[in-house]
């Protein structure tokens, strides 16, 4: 299992069958099409692809507008990422309604644009009203300039000023009236003789006067009233457009189908663009997992006139990688993909790390109550809902992690912290010392720390073993032996000696450790410089290898102390939550408070420590384990498939 073997497929068929064959391959989802026919002309369908993209953007925008205006009540199944299933004949019927759906999407977008225009105009009217409010008491038009014998100035000063003080500052004969005034502004009407207008205007500007610019012949009150009426009309238009959008809510599913249909058409034409065409035929090349070759070949040859050639990819080809594992390891394939797909010479690390992934996760969370909730919740979701493949794997991963958490929680005696002891003591007056099947970490943290280091050493030894096997399979059998055995001897020898610093270790184990340490050091010094041609190079190369092993492995092993830290954190916080819950006096009050605190506190504690366990378990794989044997750098298999967002066919991709 693990990495599926890839084959190169070359298909030659009649040009008239090109679309049907591409559609079949798209439905099966097991062929990655590549552009490998540069000597042949393409289909030149770029304009069609652009049209599909444009239509799809229109529909997606319409769906976003609908969601903003009429939020959809999402069923619980869709919250888990489930798409609506559709039969092939239903798909064909709905495809005929494409024009109607595009028309609906266009109508929604037009309504949204109209609403935006109306809202912009309302904002402009609001600004105008706010500007005119201070002039509302003025009973002349704001564009009034005076009479044949007089000149008027209507405007504002940037400070508070009275009519009397202004009249005293100006040289001419004027009449000033304050319309409104604040600390930061004074709005004023000034009247003077026509022959003095130029001089008065110059003096006013010098003291900061800004003349009001308005062309409307109506009074401020009339303009404000008109703006209010116009706003009401625009608000009514907005409601009308919103009603129009809301009326399209029942067509939401059709729009979703249209978005997916356009995506499928776009994907299909992008593949057509990568094919090579002659006058009557087309050529398709790509990659297909070996396990699907027979079924795909038979299906295509049965329906079409084709020539299919299956070959092994060349060594220099960028062959995609597809992982396939058993039910135990498959749930953590996403963790591998998160880091990097295996390179050409890599093994799939998923089955290597799966057991330890679950084990380490459980040790970090280490509360049987939390693990039980994880197992129950994920099992119900897996049984009740038809989930997507990715979501199924994720839930199975957390279910397996939950089982491990139950195990370690039971071993360490943590069931929602010490809730069993608390309830027994506070409500039944009985003392339960411990529920641990092994020991309680808070009573002996050193024991858990040493156990964590031991688990870490085994985890790292696994990575070294995989590295050795890879070297052996490549024919480097001496390297496989000399790059693994000395490290095993050295680390196994150091372990009891280092442990004796923290706890008592039997003398016989220390003696055995000493011999193993000496043997490991000798082998490292004598063999790790073997690539050098000189004696000194070999010797100092061996010493440098000892230094690298000592410093690198020390840091790696110490990293597993996080098993102790996170495990203790989960249990300690849970116990504190329980303690807070029983602080009140009185049995009835205590029961009520404990119930409330228990639900809220343990929910938060589970969420926080679940995230912590997930992140740190990933880190131990990526940094500690993978560094021993894994390079990565592979390219994930990306087949032509039905990559839809909202719907799926009931007989969808056969590789799921």
C-alpha cells in the first residue's frame, strides 16, 4: 500500500469523441492529464474558458449577495462539508436551465448595484442635509447675492464671532446677522451697499470668512425637506430591490448547481486545451495509478474507438504521488500532506508514524473523559452523516486519538480531572484515593518524564530503522548497518546512565549501559568517517559524527518532555475547574454551580488542550521523526475530477 505505483497513459481517439472521453475521465477522477504534445496544435479554447470563468464569478457573487441578504439555514450535514448528491440524469436536466440561472444571477447583481447606487445617493443627501442644518432658520435662498443697490455675503467664520464685533471690524456700512454659531464656527449673513462690496469682500476674506457656494434657488429649509423626501423615495427603492433579491432565495440551489456546472465545464476545457489535435484525432497523455489501469482501459475501449498505451514513466519525469493506506493509517494521511508529499526515493511516512501519532496525542491530552467525548462525537458523526472523504478521514483520526486518550486517561486516573473523587467526597462523603490503573502523574512526575523520554527514544529509533531500510533497499547494505546500529548502541547505553540522575537505576542496567555506550562510541568513531580517504579524515569524521549524535539526539529526546507538560496541564486545569465548582456551601447550591462550571470549564479546557495536543503531536512527527529519514518534495496526484463545491454525483470518483 502506501505510495501507489504510477503508470504513463497515452490515448489516441477520434476528435469527435474528445469531449465525451474527457467527461468520462472527469467522472472517474483517476487520470492526471499533462501537456506532453507540444508538437501538435491545441484546441485553442482560451476564450471559452474565460467565458466560463466570467459566468462562474457572476454566479458566485450572486450567491454571496443572497447569503448576505437572506442567510441560508445550513443543515448539520453541510456544516461537516457534505455536498448534495445528484444523479446523472438529474444533472442533465438541470444543465438545460443554465440560461435561466445566469439570468437570475444577473438580476441579483443588478439589484445589488442599484442598492449600492441608492445608498451612495442617500449618503450624499445626508451630507447635504448636515451641511444645511445650521442654515435651516435662514429664510432666503443660499445663492442670494443682493439687490440692485446692495450686496449680500452668506458664509462662515472658523471661530465664534458676534454680529456687533464684526460690524466694528469692517470699515464700510454693513449689517450682519448670525444665523447659527458654535465654538468652532459662526454662520453669518452680511449685507452692505453695492458700491462697497469689493472692499468688504476683501476685508472679510482677510479675517477668515468663507463664502457659502450654493446654486439652488430654494431656502435651506426647502432643500432639507426635499432631501428628506428624496431619501424616503430611495429607501423605498432599496427595499424594492432587496425584495427582488429575496424572491430569488428559492433559486439558491439552482445557482449552486450552475456554479459547479461552470466549474466542471471550465476544468474540462482546460484539459482540452492541453491535448494535441490532428485533423481527425486527438492525443491525451497523463498519469494513472496502476490499480485503475485495467478498469479505465476496459471502460473506454468498450465505448469508443481508441488506442491506449500504458508505459512506465521515465526516471526524469515529475511523477505525481498518490497515497493509499489501510483503515488504521489512512486517517493521518492529511498530516503527511500538510508537511510534504513523499519524494521519488521516499517511503510514505504515514504508516510509519500512525501508531505513534495516536499514542503521543493520547498521552498529551490524557483525560479519559475528554477522550470518551471525542470517541462518541466522532462515531455519531461518522454513522449519521454521509461525509466527504477528507472529513471522514479527519474524524476517524480524532476518533483513534480519542481511543488513545481514553487509554492513557484511565492509566493515569484522569476522568474529567478528579471529578470522581470530588463527587464522592463532596456529595457522598467517601474518599477515593485514586482511579489510576497505573499511577497518577501529579504524584510522580519524574516517572512520567522518564517514560516520555523512553517513548521518544522508541519513536526516534523507528525513524532510524526506516532510514536503514531505505539504504538497504537501495543496495547500500553496509551503510544501512553502520548508520543505525552504532546509534542504537549509543543511545541505549546512555539512557540508563542519564536516567540515574533523576531516579535510582539498578546497577546491572547501568553496567550494561556503559558497555553499550562504549561499543556505540567506538563504532561511530571508526565508521562514520569512512567516506574520507585519509586516516585523520576518518578519525575526525568519526568524532564529528559523535558530536552531531550527542547534540542532535539530546535536543530531540528532550522535546518529548512536552508529553509530560501537556498531560499535566490538562489534568491540573481540569482539577482546578472541579475545585471551583464545589467552592459554594450547601449541597444543592454546590451541585448547581458544579454542573455549570463543569460544562463551561471542561468544554474550554478540552478545546484548548485538544488544539495543543494536535499541534505538538504534529511537531514531534515533523521535526523529530521525519528528520531521521524523510525528505519530501513530491507532487500530489491531481487528477481530472469533479471538483465541485456544492454538488456531487452519487457514483463519483472511483478513487475516493
